[in-house]
């Protein structure tokens, strides 16, 4: 008896949960990219200061920042978390 009632509620709640979860997934990816962008920034600066080749690190940083920018723009289109 309670199993039927929980099924009917979970169908509507599941779709809301999916929307919220997708926003949270974007937040996790944004945090992950932000961490790597910060790490690549430190490595790039260190390579420049120590006069070592830093082009590859700088290009990696650029790619990470572009991905981060794209993810933030996509995240803005999703509904806010509640």
C-alpha cells in the first residue's frame, strides 16, 4: 500500500531531482575545472619565473579556462538549486 503511494510521488519528484542533480553536476565540473585552472596557473607562472618553456602549460591553462567559461555559461541556463 505504501509502495504505490511512494511510486506516484517519486515520478514527479524524480524529474525535479534530475534537474537539480544536473545543476549540481555542472557545479562539480566547474569546481573541478577551477581547481585545475588554478594549478595550471601556478605551474605556468613557476615555469616562466624559472625560465623554462611554459608554452604547453599556458595552452593547457587557456583550454581549461575556455572550458570553465563554457560550463559557467551553460550552468546559468539551468534552474537554480533549492
